[in-house]
C-alpha cells in the first residue's frame, strides 16, 4: 500500500452536521465511512448518540456503528487496532476513505497511535467507578497522585475519566501510567486530509437545542429508562443520559433535565472545537461549503 491512499477526516462539534455532509461526500467519491464517535459503537444507545438513520446507513456503507455492547471494554487503543486492520483491507478497494466523528482521542488514535493501549479487566474499572461514586473526586485525585505523581502533575485533575483510566492501569499493571506514554509514533500507509466542520456559534447552539428537543420527542427518556440497570457503566455516563438519570432519581424535574442536556451539549461542543482548533493541521470549513470541501479534497488527494 502506498501513501497515495488518503484518509479524509471529517471532524467537528456535536450537532454541526457531520453525518449528512459526510454521506454526501462519500456518495460523491464512491467510498465508505468509518465512524469515530465513541458512543455510536454501542448498539443499545441509539437516540441519544444521534446515529445515522437506517435510510442513511443504506446510502453509504458505515463501519463502527452498533458493533459493541455497553458492557464491553472498548477504548481508543482497541479502536486504533480495529480501524487500522479494517483500513488495510478497505484501501485495497478504495483510494479515499472517510473517518467521521467528534471524538478527538479516537481520531488521534487512528492517525498517530495511542500511548496507553493496555486492556484492563472490566471489573477493575467498575470497582474504581463505584469507589469514585462513593468517595468523590478528591479521593480519585489523591489515589492517582499517590500512584503516579508525574502523570498527576500533567493531567486535567477535574476529568474523572482520565483519572480513572490512569488509576486502573496502575492497579492492573503495578506500574505507573506515565511509563506507558510517549512511545514512538507509528507509521501509517495513508495520507490524512484533515477537515474541521464549523458554523457560527448562534447557529450551532440553535441546532443543538433543536436536536435535543427532537431526541426527547423520539423517545430518549424511554431509551434511558430501559438502560437504567447499566447506568454505572462508563458508556452511559455521557451527556443526554446522565441528566435523565438525575431526573429519574428525582434530582431534577424533566424540564430542568432537558435544559441541562442542552447546556452540557453546548459545553461539550465548545470543548470539541477547542481540541480540534489546537491542532493546526485541520482546515476549517463551514458546513454549507460542500463544494469548497470537494475542491480541497481533490487538491490534497491529487
């Protein structure tokens, strides 16, 4: 395989319109889409993850949608391994393939590898999540600092998922998490074309609010209720689900929970944009500029 193969990354914040634009592009180029959305893997989570519709999935072949259960241990390292293996086969049929999503760490894993691909038994993660729920963030911070002060000094200490990931590796391997980081970058047999979709903030927030209202109309609350026994799992500690579990636990009324989903989704979109904008090799386009995007891809893949 040669570097004449191109992986076109369509990244951007939640609600910006990545799915429909990517499908139109994939149809134009006669190719396929790999999803890089860390929640669309899970077959039990549908409405709250804004998966492509059944009709959209028929228009273009998609990979990594509905491939895992919420009880499976599946992280960026697993995704890197599976995506690279799949691309090796798909590039025999296609010169250009799309990788679409807003999960920056999963996109980064495919492009540049992941430092910490350590498979940890699910029971260790579940135990640590349980302890975190009972003892709180301060306990979690103290444990990570005790077992790996070097990592603690660099991590966002208010991000419990990052702290739990570090702690589970320390517990399982009996080594520091930081000892697994900063390994040599892998060689890829494709050239990446990186596109960041954006639109003006007012329009983006309007689209997010409308999408949340639509999800509620489509039955998001019922979906959340069906999965209540699994709410302790990491997959369900995500925007759209955790707020409705708070409603079901009588912490919020339904209107407040819905407003919280909108607020937290807007906050998440802002963080996504910051993450991608901090990588200076993404070319930014408005979602409406599809003809410009096609020309850019044509120039890069020529």
